[in-house]
C-alpha cells in the first residue's frame, strides 16, 4: 500500500542551456496525492513531463513504477481527429509488446467510461465534446491502464462543478486502492478535504 | 468507350495502371498519417530531394533507384525527426531542403548536359514503368497493407498523440522510422510516373478529400485509398485520351474530386 511509486532525486531538466527544473527531489507512495502548484512558467508541467518520461533528465535520477498513466493538458489538436470516445479510451490499455486489444481491454475501457460517467458518449466524435468531457475521456483512458501512479497535468482546468465532483470521486477511489497521484493545479480549492495529500510549490524550477 | 478499350490493350498501359494505382493507394494511406500529423509538406520536400538524386545518378551514370532510394529514405528520416522535435522548424527544414535540392538537381543536369532528362524527372512518364517497377509496387503495397493491419492500434495511437504513446513506454521512434521508410519508397517509386513535382499531391490530396466524409480513422484510410484508386485510373485514362502528362491528369482528377467533395459537404451542411 505504502510502497514508493515514484522517486525523483535531484532532477535537473534543461531546454537547451536554460535550466527549467533545478535539483527537485520527490518521493510519492501508494495512496498518497501530491498537488504541484506554482505560477505560470514556474516549471510545473515540465516537471510532470519529466516524471512521465517525456523529457530527459540532464542530471539526477528517476525511479518509478512502469504502471504509470499520464493525463496531459488539452490542446486544440486533440479534438481535430477522426475518432470516437471509445477508440481513444481503448488506447489507454496499450503497453509495450502488446499489439492487439483483448476482450479484457474492452471491459476495462467500458468500466473506466462508466466510472467517469461518459459511457453515453462512447460513440461520440471527439470534435463534439466540451473541454470538461474531453478531460474525463483522457482520465478514463488513463484509468484503463490500471495505473499504480497517475500523473495529471491540470485536469481541473475549465471543469464544471459536476465534472469536478466526478473527477475527485474517482481519484479518492484510486487512492484508497493504493494508487499514487501527482496533480498539477492552479486552483487552491482542489486541495481542500483530500486525505493523505501534500502540496509542493514550485518557483523558478525549485521546490519552495 | 472503344478508345478506352484500345488504350487498355497496350501492355505498357496496363503496367502503368497496375503499378501506378497500387503506389497511389499506398501513398494515400500514408498520406492520412501525414495530413493528421500536420506533416503534409514532407512529400513535397522528399520528391525534390528525389529529383536531385535522380539528376546525380544520371550524371554519374549510376542506377536511378540505387541512388535515389537511400537518399530519399535518409532525407525522410531527418525531415520527420526535425519536424517532430522542433515543430515549426520542420516546415523551414522542408523549404530549405527542397529548394536547395531542386537547385542542385537543375545545376547537375545543366553541367552534365542532361537537361533533356530534367523534364522526364519533373513531370514523369508512364513509359518509365518497367516489369521490375510493377513487382516492386506489388511488394510495397503488400508491405504497407501488412504493416497497417499488424500495427493498426499503434499507428492510431501514435498518429493521435505521440507523447501519450511515449508515456506508455512505446518506442515511437521505431514506428516513425517505418513510416519514414515507406513514405520515401512511395515517393521514389511514384515520382517516376507522376513526376517529382506532383507526387506530393498523390500522397496528400486523397486524404484531404476523405477528411470531408470520414469520422473515424479506419474509414478515413479506406475512403482515402478508394479515392486515390479512382483518381489515378481516371487521370491516367484521361491523360491518354487527351495526350497530356499522366501526373498532371492524376492530380487534376484528384483536385476535381476534392472540389466535388467540398461542394457536396457545403450542400449537406
């Protein structure tokens, strides 16, 4: 339950010569939620992308579970793709050396959509979704991979109250099952009332 | 009708029709990925690099395919890598590489006195389709089809969001390499029929047209392939009837289908 799911030691991430993350260390255990806050440009998303393995560390060490699911920020291009919700959620079950979907994968996708209350959107095209619905689709995709660690980059941005409640309901359930969560947020209200949580504030690439 | 039947009685026409339509269908299928990933200009860049390598091969008296195939594959990989890593720099890289390659090709042709070949390279020729080209096009189509069937889920994921695929631990560079090689092979084999100036249209236009009708990735691939086949066949037959270059006929028929699709969509909406 409390086994470490991610350990970051003195991580440095650079864009060219520019140091964006400077000596950040972090240890996250199962059942624990870490909120990463900070001003725009402080390095929150870069740190998250580094932990997701999308940016190389210039120095330091990252150790984490392989069962990690990443929920990126939404971009305009995410809607301009010929696919329905179910197809996108199913991609969350893909892993190394696994080319075809099984019946179990389909069941997991259906369960994830049910948990996020988007099962009625399963056949809808992406371009018809609102921002809040698309965020729930991305979270359902992440849950499909049965993660031990969830990395969420501003999942609450633009969410209505209903979607916000659904999202935190699902997160609390995952936490109780031993999943670790790291979540970038701008909104202080996200931090209230969540058990086993820590807040770290980033400024100029360092933890304050 | 009798005119069409007479045209189809020539073996070289049948060769051009079979090889060309197979290559154009492959091109259109790959074009779906390139259009969705906003790499539409890659085909244009590669074809002009192909022109430079054909000119160099002619000047050095070497086999055209032996020189152009590795050159275009290498260029394809570099352009895709730069496009992915530096986003906007990708367009700049294509513009620089294609204009420099075109200039290089023209200078080589001019110095070696092989300017007469330049027209054939730029505008293509159906007479250039040999028996070995036919075999190559069948093998290439088979390879593209097999790769799309086996790796469909991966291709779907990587085309939608490469970052997300990488976060799942998937080796996206491998798939990018495969797509680069296939695109380069399509360009090298197709540019001798349609010409280096027009092959990028064969890659991109069917996918752009199909986007007007398809709401799923799989449907987009199928519609794009069908449009490409119809446009190539119609373009080739029209080019024989009106004695115009085949490449131009194919591109014009693709453009006509695109305009018709836009009008249909406009009326429907």
